[in-house]
């Protein structure tokens, strides 16, 4: 095992010092796991999770933080605000640091569990979920499929486009998704529309921003303050049925094509962890409009985006039966998003709409400038017209029953331990009979 170069990043838990680990000491993402039929908050460290409920019981945390850490979801901790979030991270970093006091180390060791053997749950009570459309590359390529003469609608470069998602059907990673039924477009003018299992089930590679601080109804969040309202982020799969979507989306946008299921990864990476991995807002092309003042801040333009490498893999049943590794379908990066997280929050609240603790704002499908950097099959297969050929000889226009889709995200920068967002994965179950 190679030691990380910077000693201040080292933990007495040696697995956390492995440069390939998603969860070094500098990361400590939050999650919730099941133990003795109860839900306990935890942080990931190396190959293990640290039970924060047990840390509170062992008097390792300050009293008000200890109370929040004994709740079954992260919302109470979110409500304590950024100063408490920083304090808790400092406390946990000290406890897990290579120089930790030996007496406290024993108490911490008693609260460690292997991640491999743990059941990770939905970490947040999510009151509301909004999905945006922040990737101009996604918007352009999808637009080109349906409107070759006008791929990008005239509003795109002025206003962050979004729709209201469905919070009740958000699932933790690992829970299978059943192929939904839906109403689809008639194949010809003489026939009426049909109803049945979707034939065009797709994934959408996205990031979820968790709102940690609310705003009162009627009080917009300025773009300059927006980052203070973000607790952290996760991977998100906005499952979509393209045949249903293309029939229902006009004039009010996506509805049942999206609301049947959304998967989230189990670990919530605190926004503070991502400071070293900030990136400038995507460069607007010559002639593009400058964002309106309520969406513009020089600081946000300078470092409002996040440099997070993302990848999508697929594992079919045939691949698993033949012991083949999942196949990477595409790679992309969140730094290419046209709208920054702060702009999404400023826009969402610009009419006075109140965000609540635990709300998810998702970025929308994250695609890059090249056609290979596509965050969904709709783009990769040109709406099914150019199916993918897999190493097993199988072809995929859209997802088949038994397919498992796996998202990963990583941040890498010289001088900083690499961090990984973990995985967001789910398999497709056949439609109900
Ligand atoms: Mn989406």
C-alpha cells in the first residue's frame, strides 16, 4: 500500500491512506446505515464506516451535534448550519487522524463497521426535488434529435431550465428499478396511442445538490450567497422513459416519464470537501449573452463549477453470467455545465420560492462537448437509431431487463488526496405482469 505524500492527510486507519480509496481522511462523506433494525448516521473512511450515533453515545461529539447525530436522517445536522458542519468535520478528522489520542482511538474503533457488510439507506428526508437541464451539450444534442433545424431553444442561454421532480420515488442505490408502464405516441396517424411497458428506458447521469439551509418564502437567495445553502452532493440517476416522454412533454414538460424512480448514491460529500476541486464557470461562446445580474457573480464565474470526473458503466445479465466486468459507456465532467450550482439556487428562489432542508436540486444530464461524453443513451444511440454493440454480442438501443447501470464520480488534483463519490447503481426488473 502506497502512503499518501502529505502527512496531515493520513489516518491511523491504513485503508484510508490507500491512494485508490474513495474515502480518504479529507473526505468523510455522510451516510445512513442499518444496524439492529435502526438507522444510524455515519461517515465513510477507507473501507469502513464510522457510526456517529455510537460516537455520540461515547461522548466523542459536542452535545448539540451529538443530538443531531442520533437522528435517523441527516436533516437535523443540516439544520444546525455551516459552523456546526465545520466543527463536526474537525472533530471527526481529529479522531481519525494518525496523531489521534490512543484512548479516544479505542472508542472510535468500537464504532467502526466494514462498508462491504453494511446496508446503506437513503441518507436524507427529501421534501422536494427539482431537476435542471444545465448541460448545454446535452440540451444541444437532444435538441438536434427532435428539432434538427433549431437544436437549442432561444431561452437556453438566458434561463436555467428545470422541472419539478418527484421526491417520493427517490430510491437509495442498490434498490432495483421496475420497468414502468406508460402511454406512448401512436405509431401512425390512423392508430390511437398505446399503453404498456416502456420500450425506451434510459438513465441520466446527474449530480444531486442537497439543500442544507432553507430560505423563507418570499426571500430569494442571492447568487453570491447560494453556496452557503448547499450541504453537500451525491450522484443521481434520473431514470427516464423516452417513448413516454416524447408523447407527454408538450406543453408542460416531463411528468410520468420521470416520476417512477430516481436513484441516489448513499454518500453525501460535504461541499467544503470540494473547495480544492472548484472550476471556473464554463466559458460562454463569443456572442452568448452575459447572465442577467441576479445570475451573475464574478466569484461564481471564477470558481463556481466543480471539477468532478463522472463515468457510466453497464453490466448486463449475460456479462455477469460470463464474469465480465461492467463496461464503461461514457466519461464526462461536471465542470462543463453551462449553469453553476449557485446559479441554479439563485434562479430557483428568484421568485421567492422557498427551498427546504433536505431538498434536492439536480443538475440535469451531464454531457461533455464530444459525442462520446454523453450522459444518457438517448444521446449515445441517437434515440435508439444507432444501438450500442456490447462485448457479449448484445445490442442496446435502450436498457433491457437485468441490465445494471453504475455511476461513479472522482476528484483528482496534484497535491490533494483523490476522493470518490462512491457508486450509484441499480438493476432493471421486468415490468409488472
Ligand atoms: Mn434529468
